[in-house]
């Protein structure tokens, strides 16, 4: 059984997540593995800047020109209606700011996202404005895809449902474990849990559409 209390250094948010996990666990449910989201920048995420930077620059320029034109038009009688043009650009600036900040989200998530594998299910507990808990029971887990780096960190994608969308195309719903340390340990715990669910009386089976 994994020790959820050590050796990770704690902060207030991590303590909240630990307490939330204790409330969430069922009677006799044991933690087999746990890991915190690693706060690490991924250079690949900055590829979005190829689009994000021109988008943001154009939005700022367009909005700035529109504001300048409105200020100059105060003497022409266009009135408050003219402010609709610069205000129209603000949502585009917001989208640009979101795209530029997206690669830095892992730094914010450090210590705010906890992944847990028990003998019955996989959980993701996260804290933002509110506590969010996502679970995947053992009998829903199918194909497990692992991405691993040289230092042993990595991520997992667990297929939990395979179906078809409104167009009839095959669609897979997945449960993702973000960048964590000891990703092999996480997969091993999931494999043991899934194997236990397949034993007689242990679960209802794997994926269903």
C-alpha cells in the first residue's frame, strides 16, 4: 500500500487534497499508488506561439487603432456607438492571452493536482476555484497508453469508453494522468487493479460502448 502522507513536502493546497482523498475513499479501499502533477514546462507547448503571437499582436493593434479612432471621433458626433468597435476586440485579446499563458499552466498546477490508484479505481483530485474529483472504476479501464521520458517521468492515457459519435465515427473517451514521477509504478498499479477487477466477482468487465 502506498503511503499518501509521505514523503512529499506539503503545502496548504496539498493538505486539502490529502484530506479530500481520505473523505473520498470507501471502507477497506486502499491506495496502491499516488503522484502529484509535475510543474514542468514542455517546449512542445510553445509551438502554439506560432499562431498565438500573430493573433495577439493583431488583436492588440486592431483594438488600439479602434480606440484611437474613437477618441478622435469624439468631435465628429459618432457618440457611444463608436465604442462598440474597440470593445469588439477585447474578447480576441483575451483569447490571445489565454493561448500565450497555456504553456505555463503546469507550473500553476504543481501541488494542485493529485492522481491516485486504489485497488478499485483511479482518481484525479484537483483544486482551482473549487475541488474537483474525477474517477474511473477498475472495470471501465481498457487500453493503457504510456508516454515516458528518460528520467522516469511520464503520462498515461486510459481508455474508459469506446463508442460512436453522431456521425457514426469511432470515439474513445479517456482518463488522462498528467506528467508524474514514476509513471511505470502508476501503470503497474493500474494493471494490478484491472487484473483484480477481471477475477470472478471482481468486476463487470472492460470497456462497453
